[in-house]
C-alpha cells in the first residue's frame, strides 16, 4: 500500500496567497508617503553639505558667477593648496585633538560615575544634587561664560589648553543619560555581585560600565564633536596663537576688508575630516548595540 502524505502547504487554501499579496500591497501603499517625506528631509539636509563640499573645488571667480551652479565649471585644488600653506594644520589639529580627546575621556568617566551614584545610592542629598545638576540644562551657555572665565583666570589657566578642558568635564546631559540608564539596571544584579565579594569599583568598572557601552559611545561621539567644533569659549580663553584650536585658527582667514572664500571653504572641509572618520568608525557600535544587553528579567 502506498501512503500519500499531504504537506501543510498543499492543504493551505488557494485564496491565502491572494490575501497575503493584498496585505503586502496595502502596506506598501501606506509606506509611500512616510518614505517620500523622509527622503525629502534627507535631501534638504544633505544639499547644503553637498554644495559646501563641491564649492571647495571651485575657483574664487567661479563661486560668485551668475547663474550659480552646483558643480564647479572648472575643478581646482588651488584653495586646498593655499589653505595648507597659510594654516599650520599640524599644530592646530594637535591642539584640537588633545582638547577634544582629553575632555571626552574625562566627561565620559565623571558623567558615568556621577550618574551611577545618583541612580543606585539612596540619599536625600543625592536627590538634591541631581536636581541641581539637571537644572543647569535650563541655563544658556552664554550666561555662565563670564563666571567660568573668572574661575579659569583665578586658577591660572588663562591662555592654556587646560582652561578649555576643565570647565567641560561634567555635562548635565551626560549625567542624565547615565542616570536614566543605570536606573533601569536591576538592583538584584548589584546585590548578587556584592554577595560574591565584589567591591563598588569592581561593580562599576566590570559590570555597570560594560553594560552601558552604547551610552558611553554615544556620549563620547557627542562630546568629541562638540569640543572639536567649539568656538566661543576657546576664543575667550586663548590668546596665544600657538595654543589656538582649529576653529579659532580658521577665523584668522577672515580678513578685515575681504574674505578669500576659496581658502576658507577648503580649510573648513579639511577641518571636518576627523569628525567624519570618527562617525564612520563608531556608528555601527551605536546602531548595532543592544541597550539592554546583559540584563534579564
């Protein structure tokens, strides 16, 4: 006797494929409008950047010809050559990198430790401290420039890179990010580590900080980008051209009577290359990380 078996697929009603097809078609039609809106926003955002990049390859006369054109009529690297001659990029890149890297490392460390203490230690004074730190987010940065400058000058850090690093170590945004993340970590995880004999520093560095890797990377990229592009505070604190950061050095390209836009655009493009490289390297770690990694219900 031959036994024939009927697969589940063969027993499926013939109309189910049409239902699935109609469902997919309906989902596709619903996604047209949001997708078109997102592409429009992306184009509007990228268009000025594309114009800025292509303009750096234009000659001085080509920048202001009418009608304006997106692509250079004559591709030229003269702006880059003259920018490298007029700006000491090695010195200014070094100064800016030292400030940005050192500030970023200290910001991540102190924000993580402060956020951990505010999230996991129970004390009325810590609640008051958290409220005071978060309340500073309501103050514009320009309001505290004068007292910050007075403190830096009285500490003897005026006209030094340390005067830029010190006021930027602790940021209320970073503290808030770590505090909100550490609150979601179950207290049982810490209690079990303490029962096993782990000290507080061991718990922080070997358990809490690795779990908060997405927050660490996100805050590090934001902090590095902010310090790299910072202009107002270094302009106030630094007076010696040898200590200038990159943004202050680019300001020297603006003359009293006229501006050589070809040099300024080329130098500006060169100044953002490290930020682009850092973004491309660390983007996958942020988007691919699971914020709840290592946690179980």
